[in-house]
């Protein structure tokens, strides 16, 4: 994908100052490091913690981390990593994130510009990638998986959460739109309208993973209840874990 196409795509999905200001205000209201209530984060934390049994996690990267430094703290705590990298395309969110990192982990945190198409991280440099509600911001999921495979070490993992395709399909159909792969869609979350793309379950969990050198480890669907019961309109969530194929030692 050419650079100009990337820039246009970032504009399409709302990474502008006005949107990030609105989103940040709502995000701060809903998510609090002292009171983690959303099921996706709790599920992801449990999975991060369990992965420590597979070997040491030295470096964690959070792609699309937003402005809430509490998540970087959660990943540091659950993984016991030496380095936690926050990857975020919005300058406004990165600025807020930098201010909010608690002193206890400041020496472990790196905040950098980047997104799912181009993280700007070194190849084979990350043990674990985490990402909350971010992967669906890109039109071609396989572009994201290629970048994920590039930055993960051999045998490294990624834990991803995003709006479940079933929920997104119903949102589109409720507006009289046909749910086709790559369809742009709008959802109201945290007091603003977010723009992203509809993707079928196969796009996330299918052959695109294998073509990118990844394999599916585990996937599950979390239901936060009805829209009236949930504190966010994205109330049905897909959480899944993938692993980069181990490269045989060539000695």
C-alpha cells in the first residue's frame, strides 16, 4: 500500500484531532485503571498472564493503544515485561498517553507513532502484541497480519479484541446496508461516531493468518449484554490469540 493511500485511510477511520478529543473524553469516563470492568480487557489480561508459562515475555507492543496509559500498566503487570511499547497514530492521544504513564513504569514504556499497516517497529523484535478495538480500522486485514508477523519473534503471540462480525453485520443491516467484506461502517461509541470497516469472521480467523506465517491458537465471543445493559454500544466482542510459526534452527 502506497503512503498516500495509508494517509487517506487513516483520515477515513477518524484519526483526526476532533475525533480523538471526543473519543478520549469518553474513553476516560468508561475505562479506569482502578476499575477494569470490560470483559475484553479482563479476558486479555488472563491470556497474557497464562502465556508467561510458555516462556519469558521481554517486549510487549500495544497496537492502537489510544490515550489511556492504564492499559500499558495492565500489560506490564500481567506480562512482567521489561519493555512495553504503545503504538498510536494520533499525535493528540500520544501526547496524553505520555503524560499519564505512572512513574513506576516510565522507564519501561516507549510511545511511538504507528498503526496496524506500519508500526515502525523492528522486525522480529516483539514477544507479544496486544490490541484492543483497533484491527478493524484497516480495510485489508491481511495487511495487518503481514505487519504483525514481521514484528513478532518466532513463536511470539498476539492477543486481539474487536467488535464481533455478527454484531457489525446486524448494525449494517439495521441501517439497510448489505454486510460485504470491507464495507465502511459507522458506530457511535463514547460520545462520537467512529468509522471502521466490516470484516467477516473468516477474514480475521481464516487462511489470511496462515499466508502471513501465523496460526490461530484460541478464539471466543464475549457478550456484554444488550445495548441498554452495556456501557458501550460495542457489546459483542471477538477475542482471539494467534502465534507466529516457529522458524526451525538452521544449524
